C-alpha cells in the first residue's frame, strides 16, 4: 500500500525511513515515537555521507511538508 504510492512524495529516500513515515501519515495511520539510543560502531565503517544524505533528507522533508497538512 505505501510502496505503491511512493511517487507521491518522491522516490529518492535512500534509507526508507521517510517513505514509511510519510506513507503512514498520508493514510492517517498511527505513528508511535520510540526512543532510540545511538552508539559508536564496534565494527566496520558507516555508509552514510553526512552532508550529502543530510541535504537529501531535508529535501525529502520539504517535499512532504508541501503535500501533507501538518497539525
């Protein structure tokens, strides 16, 4: 259901987090906010590029704000 309407918000979310959140908001599903604790990796290196992916995610938020009525 959510994946079928991915083009509504744009198909450029590299991690899928916003894809789930914005899709759930579009269908008026309940969204729970759970605390998450981030720690330093104990192995390997991250694949996240802070600035590149950060700007991309901000663009995703801006596009969703234009399409979803925030309360």
